[in-house]
C-alpha cells in the first residue's frame, strides 16, 4: 500500500513539474513582439528636407497676457528645437513595453491613427499619436502629450508636428492657487 501511495505521489509531482514547464514556455510565446511604428525615421526625413531646402524658417511665440511675436531663426536654432521631438522615441524595447498601442482607420478623414498610451501614470510621456495618410502611409501629423511634475507645479506639454509645414510646442504651467500660464512656440518653414 505504501508503495502504491509513493508511486502516485511521484506521478503527481512529475505531472506538476511538466505543467510548470509548459506554462513558462507558453508565456514566452505570448511575449509582445510588435514594433513601434517608425515615426522617428519619418520625422528625421522631414528634418533632413528642411536642412537641404532653402526654406525661410521663423518662430512665433505667444504667452498668456503677452503679445504674439514672430522672428526669423537660423537652421542651427531649428535643429536644436527639433531635438524636443527626436528625444521622444519609444521604439526601443524597454520603453515600448510601457505603452499600449491602438490603431484606428478613419474613413471620413482618410487617415490612420496609431496611439501609444502610457500604461502607468509615472511615465512623463503619456501619449504618442501618429496620423498617417491612408493613401500612401506617409506621416501627416505627430502629437506628444507630456506631464512633468516640478515641485508644487505641473507642466503639461503638448507637442505637434505637421509634416512639411510646421511644429508647435505648447506648455501649460499649473501652480496651486494661481491661474494657468500658457506658452506656445510655433516653428514654420513651408
């Protein structure tokens, strides 16, 4: 009788170890293997075009309770300002796992929207929104939404890239018990 019980215990232990091995191998199979849409490459193409063509580049600045101002800028200044967009690249695997992807094909606007939303509130880059022309899959617009906590204030930064035309960086600064301050910087080249 003891031999039969020992035999059954051995079989049960063997089966449970086999199930654990199968479970871990199936977890490896379901790992996220998707890639982030290569928006950085398309952005760099647009920046390269501006660097090679003789565009007149100017910036428009606007702030709460202040006059709107526009001035010409150099190509070097343009390239420094584009770093704000280039640095917001979530395509490496470590960063990509912090975002969930959703895709929407809008027939009325003839565009494809790809959204990467942060899974955690602690991520400062909350959303990356990519709009593609559905005729040629070319980048049309690119949006980034950031929330940055600085001491007792919060900065909401909304960045927009309009391919072949302009980009805009809008910062809304929120202080406790004070009205919000909004600052806009728009760079136009075409």
